[in-house]
C-alpha cells in the first residue's frame, strides 16, 4: 500500500446532456480518491468542502477504508456547486460555478509531505489553491508530483458560463512537477489561443517547454483517440479501446490519472502505466458518479 496525497476540491455536480438525461452527485477530487481507495491504496485528501455537503461526503466515503479525512476541512457555505452541460455541438463541456470554497491553506499538506509516496494536484475549480502556496508545496515535497491543469484555465467567474482563457504563466504552476496532465483545450489555453485547438506541432512544442522546466512525463488526453504520452526519450499515442456504451464522460480523465499514478508509484514504466489508465477510463464511461466508479474498481 502506497500513501497518496490528493489536493483539489470536492464539488457537487449537476450534469445535463443534449438528450435531456441528468445526473446529480458529488465529484471533483473524489473521483481520483475513489479509484485509489478502490485499488486499496491509502489516500490523504487535502481539500476545503462546504458544510452543505458534509453529510453527503461522509455517507459516500464511509465505506472507503483507506480514505484519510484529516486534511478535509468543512467550511461555511454550500460548497462548490457546478453545473455542467455536454453538447454535441461544443468541443468541450459548458461549466457554471456557484458558491466556491476558499483556497486551501497548505499547512496540513506541508506537515504530512514527508510520509507521502506521491502527491496529486488537480484544479477542480480553479480556486483550489494560490500560486504562492502551491510553490511552497512543490519546493518542499520530496515525493513525485502529478499536476492536472484542468479548471485552472477557466475564467474565474460565477453564475455564468466560464470560458477558457490564456494562461501563459503556466510554467510557474508546473515548475517542480514530475507529471503534467492536460487535454487539448487546456493546452490551447496554455499556448495563448483558447479559441482553437493546437495542431500536432504546437502540442509537441508545449511538451518540449514542459521538459525544459523539469517535467519528466506529459500526458495530453485526446478524447476518444486516447492519450498522447511523452517522455524525454519518446512519445506515443496510447489508444483508447472503443466503448460499447457511453453513459457519462465526467471523471474519465480522473480515472486515467489515478490508475496511471498508482502504477507509477510501483515503478511501472510510464507507457505501460498509461495504457492501464486508459483501459480503466474506457470502462468507467459506462458508469455515472463517484460511487459507481469506486464499485467498479474496488478490490
């Protein structure tokens, strides 16, 4: 059993599809926690969560025997409430955020860093932690770090659709990180043109810049195509198996991340670990929600 530290935000998701199908439930950093706990790993969660979600969170995670809650802080308010809409006409989903929680105080993470084998940072809201506090963590950590850019590239606005914005200062966030994850839309924002996806040469240019600041492996998720995995020595597209049915794609990148990270902690080679992550994510698309993800994976 390895010890994984997870930093992010617990969200309350309200998801709508063009078909009219809806799903409501907890999400955010709990997807990665569900995968790792299901695999029998010890998970230390560091996140702020609104009191309005306290009972729901405790009921959901009550059976996760390897889940450690000491870093989960309940704060005033309803918690991060997110409205997601998936449309066939849109390249990416539409997101509206209400009632965000304040950024995480890093003190709890810093105190427990020496006992962690891996650290995962996922920007579930974009408000999760401030850059100075994140830099304190990356400069202190001795264990490998995985960073998922995700919502860091969304406009910091509430009660209206959040558009993708440029984040040319992404290197400040990625410096000190071993593994970097982003999808094509997020890479477009990091390159300064969120209005259109990058071509192949731009993606590889971004990857080269990541290596220049010390990142060891980059994972660019490519939707149905799979994941472009790059190390200093080579790049490969790890294809995704064709899913028989797609119920909910929310959390698929999280499932990929958690499974890949688990295997990396066991010294499995990067491409082999990523292939296992892609395979598990392809099975998760037939499910909806965190608990179903946990039930699929638990050993």
